C-alpha cells in the first residue's frame, strides 16, 4: 500500500508547529494540507476529505472539541488530538468524544508518525472487505457490524469508545486465537511503552464490563494472565 495516497489535514494555529508537522508528514510520504482555525479546519475537511486529521484543541476561534464532535456526527475519519493540555480529564473527554489518539505537546516526531501509521492502518483495514463475509461477525448473541461500526448483544447496542471498538474489532478478526498483549498494543496504538499494558488492561476491563462478563463463566472475551486476550469463535 502506497503511503502517499493518504492525505493528512493538520489543524494547528501556531504556524511554526503546523509547518513542522506538515514537513514531517511529507517526509514520510503523506500529503499534508493545513488549517489554522476550527472554521478553516471544517472547510478544509469538507473540501479535501482527508484520510486522517491531526487536531489542536486550543484554536483561536472555537475549541477543537467542537470540530471533533461535529465530524463524529457523520464520519469515522481518524482524528489524532495534538494538544498542550496534559490533564487526564481533557484526554478522557477527547477520547470519549471519538478521538482515535491523544498526543501531548511537546511531542516526539517518531512517536507522532507511529501513531499516524497505526490509525491509518486500522482505518484502512476496517474499510476493506477482508474482515468477515457480509461485513459482520456473529457469535452467540454478539453481533459486530463492521460497516456501521456497531456492536450489539441480544439486539441491544453496546456503547463503546473509539479505542474500545477498535480492540473488539481486532479480537473478532482473529476470533479463536490468543492475541498477545504486545500484538494488540502495537495494532491499536502503533507503539509500546511502559504504560501501554496498563492502558490496554483498563480498556479491556471496560469492554468486558459492558459485555456483561461474569467471572468463572464462559464470556465472549477471555484473558490468559500474562499472555493476552481471545475472542471466542463458537
């Protein structure tokens, strides 16, 4: 797959940072387009239809969260928030509103590129027809509609965050196979650091709770301590 087919929209009001990110994206084979305000970002998103957005939150006209919420009403285009806001509440809010990832400033160029690659790889994989026949996965009362990014159990929607859905979809694509912690982390986030295992465990605990998992009983997702997770296939 050729990287330069991907178009990255950078919404960042500080010109030198915008230029830096643009140069970084271009150096890694992507096409970069820039906006310097929320309104400008909305216009560029509508006209260019980018494959991924890098979004600053502290924009001069409106908060970047406004852009995120509006885009998520009609699009699953990957959005990576790049912000100086390091408070955990800001990160949680952005991720719950549909951001695929959250990078704090100052940032590592290599890390940002890794996260862009990961988000694009996941989005492209989800869009291809190689997932499951008919774009669906079914086991027991669990149904995943990949096209709609919808998960239901016994006909009731399971409301997942963007990251939780990506984890569930990944496990379902490899149903019956034990996926190691490292494999899942690299597929979902594109990098593995000291906090990655804990981040995965927190997301998995939330997923299993939403799935109604009961200790000691057969559940849709099983955990082998110290190894990884498996989605049941029957």
